[in-house]
């Protein structure tokens, strides 16, 4: 008798010719326990159990607490997603799960549940790259979007530009050399006394601010597509601490505005340069920071002036969710990926090409 992996890989090969593939996907890479059911590129359900209120008191995600809450939530979230989709668990075509990158303990909860769920139902299992999932969120919003294109990835754990040449093919052209953009937003928000998560708080505060605080522009060279946010973050922290030590008043809105402008302009300038250098006529934005209004407006304006079209997902698909994982699983099936085995393990860090 053939092994589970062999039998399920054969099933996946059969699914390549099917457009209305029904996928149940699980995402648990950080502090959201999520499950979605999709049919083709259509979302039937997309359930998210957020832990934001739990982690607010700590000013950021505590990995152990996140993992424990995933354990408590995952069964209920999967049941709710199935109920809302109107699809019986026996009628799904395959199970997909984020296996990396992310918090190892959090990932293990989703991977363990997905392996057991798929094996018990005798369904194929697909191991999905979290970052490719963020990119694939755009296919749900724009079904006609096709590679090749340049993708700007901006989230709490990643900041990079990638050349996407196929549904399951992406190559990193440049990435952050230290902090990710979203991480810098959170840390600047914390020093300004704002709640976690910092991105939305910085954006809201910046609306009433002025771009008047002098801040450095890291990695000014024009030969690299890399980013750096450690120096910018430190400059903001030093500015605030120095003013407080001198008993001087600071305008938090001006700090937020100045930081957001500098942080976003770095991303849009590099992404646009990479797109022009590689001859791309489409720029796609992906990741949690893609929800930032200034980033969307700035990228769209600069790209339009260069004759390049910009794509970004709706706010509901920018932050971590399982629908994006299902979308990438669909890409993987169409690209001929094999089934993951029962020995699948979580990985804290994986390259975008994986």
C-alpha cells in the first residue's frame, strides 16, 4: 500500500485541472488564530481569533502566551470557519497550513492541528510559506492579477522587495538588514506611549502632525534594494528621551508624522527603483503594513508617475489571516507542488523562495 504522502500527492495532481478547489487553511504564525475556507479564488469564510487585547498590556506579543491561546482557540476557529462556509469537512479538497516563518511555538499549534485534521480526513496537506501567503492575498482581491510583478513586502517581521515571476515563484531582491518596518512602528509607538499594535496608532496620530523632526535616511546608496530601520528607530527614541531629560515638550503628532514619512518613503523609493530596474509594470504591496494609508497613497502616486500600476489588498486581508494561506495553497496546487508529509515541522525562518 502506498504511503499517505504518495497517495495525497496523486490527489493534488488530479486537482491541478480543477478551478473550484475547496481549501481549508489554517494560520497561527503570530497572535492570530485563523481558519478560512475558499472555493477557487472565492472566500467562503475567513475566521480570525485575535489576541491583540491580550498582548496590549505587555506592549507586544509574548510568544508563550500566544502559543497557549492558539491551543485554546484553534478547534473552535476551525469549526466556526466550516460552519460559516457551508462546506462539510469531508467535502474539502485539501488542507493548507502556515509552517513558517513566525513564532515557533505558535506555528507548531497550527501545523500539529492541520496534520491531524488532514490525515484523519485522508486529505492532502500543503505547507505554506507565510510571506507568499501575504503576496497571494492580492489574488483574492484581484483575480485577474498575473505575474510577473515587483512585490513590496512590509510587515511586523519582514520588509523586502521581491520579483514574483510565477504563481509559486518569488525571488528576494533586497530585504531589511536589521529591524522590519512594522517592528519599528511598534517600538516608536511604545516610546510615544501608544498602545500595541503601533502601526494604526502611529498613522492616526500622524494625521494631525507635521513633518518637522529631523531624522536620518539609512542606506542612501542606489546600488542595493536593502532596507534598514534600526537607526531610524533609534533616532526617534533618542530624540524623545533627550527632550524629556531636558524637560522639553515634544509634539508626539510631529514625531509620528516625521517617522511615518521617513519609514514609508524608504520603502516606496526602493520598491519603485527595483521595479524600474527590472522592467516591471506592476507593483504589489503585501503584509500588515500594507494597511498604512500613507504607504498606499505614496506608492500609488509615485508608481503612476512612472507608468506603473499598483495593487494592494483590502484592509481585512493585509494583516494575518487564513484566506491568504488558502490563496497561496491554490497557487501551489496549480504549480504542481507535492503533498507535505506527516513529518512536517514548523520553521521559525524560511526564505521567500521556499
